[in-house]
C-alpha cells in the first residue's frame, strides 16, 4: 500500500511561526521531483515542539496542498496512547491516507506495553497505521516478535524501521513476510533494507534530493538493481553528512543554504557548530546543490 521514496518533511518556521508559504512550496518541490509520499509532523518536522493546534494545522495544510496526488502519512505519535489516538483521529477526519506513530518515548514500555499501545490505536481509529521504531530517540527497541504480533492487526500495514540493525530487518521480514511493509528509517542503509525485503524509505535525505531518492526506488522497483546501488553510493556522503548533528538540524540548515526556508529551529534544537556547518556547505557544493 505504501512504498517508494517518502519524505519526512521539515517544518519551516519564520519569526516563531510556521512558514506556510515555504511549506507549500516544499510540497510542490517534492511532488514535481517524484516523491511517492509526504510525512508531516514527524521527528524531522520537529513535532516535539509543535503545539497541538500547530500539529493539526500542518496535517490539514499538507492534505489541502497535496490534493490527493501522493499519499499523506500524518505523524500522530506520542508517548501517551490517549494523545496518539487524538492526533490519529484528527488526521483521519482531515483525509490523511495513513498515520505514522513513533513508539512511546521516555516511558520505556515493555514489549507487551508497545503491543497494547498500537493495538488500542488501531481499534480506536480505522486508518492504516505505520509504527515507527527508532530506539536511538525513544529509549526502547520494538522487537521483531512484537512487530510480528502487530502485523496480524488488519490496519497496521507497515513499519518504519530505524534501529540501524540489518539483523533486525531480516528477522522482521522472516517473521512477517508480506503481512507488513518494511520502510527504511535509516537513509545510510536504504539500499540494503530494500535488498532484505523493504518496500521503500521514509527519508530525511529526500528533503534535499527528492529526485535522486525517487530514481533509486524506481530503478530498484523495475529490477535495475545495479543502477539503484549506484545511486545509493552516489549520495552516500550526503546521507552521512545530514546526521553529523541531531536531525533535523543539518537538513534544515541545508535547505536554508539552498534558499528553500529559513534556518530557524525551536529550542532545544539550535544552529550547527561552525565546523560542521562548513563541512555541510562543502558537501552541498560537491553535489551542486548550492
């Protein structure tokens, strides 16, 4: 149901508020350049520092701007099951195609708690759901055995996997097969995840090179594995550089250098160090992005 190069959108700010013009322009940039899906209000979108009203506004704005041209997968996760249900229900009412839900963070739930969290949301809101496993952010790793249990729930259709473990990816595929789509959440291993059975990626790098990311998926999907691998390695330095500081600091800085938004972030995120900024600038120049 959901595959290909899906972008985890940044949220542009100007003078402390969401820059709706820049956000709309970015959506057009992605659709024009072959992006297969749009994710607002994810980690890359600084969801943790959006107010509830801002969060809901961004979801609605995305759906209105996309106009059904590609799927909209709204970020609706929370470390509160009740709040996640609220955001997910709102996304469905707005017309989102699916919801992306990060595993509850800080609480450090058990595997049973993770299962019950997603099961409860699936029962309360009839919309395709994509759990998002990113233990480096949340402090908890959702194990393949838990994902296999969730794959039995009809409207849990995919998992965004950012554990960084290829062993874990392979175990998920071994246990679930085609019951659930595996989407890469680690740009540096997008290609290996596709080779292990993945069906696409929810990408940070796609924010700045959507066509390259789309071309890689298209090549892989038509069976041109060599071309997909070549593109993966062509942009590998870009993948690495966009994570030299906490995401989304480098990618938002890169987009600002490209003239697509301001560099404004919300505390506790802050500007890049000068050394890393210069490193990022040199990489972007090397790719002729600035």
